[in-house]
C-alpha cells in the first residue's frame, strides 16, 4: 500500500482536504479503520495525541474520527462507523476538529520553547513529554530549583511576547551534521527540524503554531523531583487562561471564607492555621484530662467500654491505652465517624485480635493490630459496637 501523504507537515493550519480511501478494515463492533492517500489528521506520536474530526462520504454519511495512528508510513483513521460505501477508491472529505488541533499546537509549541530555554539555562534535556487532557507533562534530566524554574518561565514567555516565527526545515545530511539541535532519539532518513529563534532547535514531527505569539502564555503549574530530574506540569494558551481563571475563583472563595482581600489571603490562612494549632493543643490537653478521669472511674478487673464523641484515631488509641492501665478487663474506646464507628480495643496482658476479627466480620469492619491493642472502624453505631463487645468477649 502506498504511503499516506502528510498534509499537516506542510501546513499545520490546513483543516480540510479531499482524500481517497486506500483500505478499510472493520473492527467487529460497527466501526473500523480507514487508510487514506493523503490526510490533514495528525497521528498520535511524539507525545502529541491524535487529531479528531470527520470523514464525509459522497452520499453525505459522516464518519467521526476518534483516533489516528501511523503504521509503516500508512495513516489509519479509526471511525465510529464503517458502512459499505466506505470502500477502497471512494473519495471522502476530511475535516479536522480545529479547536482540538489548535490546543495541541499551542501546548506543543509552548513545550518546545520552555524545553529549549531549560536546555540553554541549565543544560537540561527533555527526557519525557506528553500532552495530557489537563496539562502537559515534561520530565527533565537534571534537578532545577524553584527560582530557576521561575526565571525559565519568564524567559520562555518573553519568547512568546516577541512573536518570533516557528520555522520548519528539512536540512540535507551535510547541513544536519553541522547543526546543533535537540533530539530524543536517533532518526533515520529525512529529519524535520523545528526552529524557534532565541529558544529552540529540535527534531520534531508534530504540529506547531506559525509564530510564538499564538501560544498565548506558558505557565508552570507544578514541579516535583522525579528520577534525578524534575517533572513539570505546564499549560499554554487557552489552558493557561482557564487555569488562571480557576485560580482566581479559588482565591475569591478563600477570601470570602476568611473575610480577607485577595492580596491578604496568605496572611489570613497563616492566622487561621495558628488559631487551629492552638485549639488543637488545647483539645489535646482537655482530652488527656478526660481520659485520666475516665480511667480513674474504672475499677481494677472490670471491663471499660467508653463512647466519647469527636475523637480522632490518635485520641481513640490514647483513651484505650489509658483505660488498660487502670484495669485488666476489656477496654474499648468508641466514637461515631463517617463510616459508623471508630474503635480501639485493648487489654493489658491479653490478646484482642480474635475479638477484633469477630467484630469486623459481624459489623462490616476493617482493622487490626497487635495482641494487646487493635484499631479500626465498622459500619455500625457505637451503641451496636458496645452491645456486641459485651455479648461476645471472653473474660
């Protein structure tokens, strides 16, 4: 089968074309794959997702293209239907989902700019790249500080503001040998070079904007250490605008909750955190006094099953331990939670694992621990747990 002519390589802004079906293969579920002699659809590859769009048959039937892949130079278009009219030799009208394509062009061009800047500033190689649904993932070969990333982000956006052209060239073997460019792998045959003055020279087969201004903005959303380098989440163009709008809305929500101006939310959060920390310490002290009092009311040798509202797992554990210091009987700290009941069972010089297992089985619980103390939760009210423990434990 003849190779598919790649119209998108010559003109990434071309959205329509007339194509001829070379082959059609059903997938057994009503859809199938169609190979065309020429296409405006970019096939998945190089970290860039496949294009979407439609193929229209001569009788007006519209086939929706949901995926595109290249195999041996032939580009196959996955469609949601494959009628008999979609036979080899048939002419079809191709139409891209332009909003989908342009978003990928913005993200891909922005990645080139930032990757090139990071390479210039820190010698960082881009060792991983993928345009995801929400953000672009980039992995670098070396660690980069937060300050370094801020500087690189600013430098990358300056390239965007300069609106320099994004140039596509096909150098000869001799020209390529004299050219310094980025490439993730060895490439056989003709190499396609994408050049962005002041930012990047890279071997790439993807689609890009004609000039950097169309990228709009490059924004780093997150960075984390990853395999000796750094993994970045970035957004460009419309995605960057939407991210900024969402961030502004979150800021407004936080400001409303804290009665603070947008410029003062960080200070307000610190104030609330300090207040929370003080309350937490006060709560810890009051709980300690309560646990001491409950233990003091427990006679040696008797069981001590106590229901105390509002305890977290640490509080349950502390109460159970305190009770077990006062008696050799079964000790249980119980509190209502979103799952039903949080529990902690303890027994001095005893083993509560069998009882915990029985409790979990009877009341749809989960938990475990050591012989002397077990902790977990179950889907029952504290009073049900208390009744079960009284009826089923062995003294």
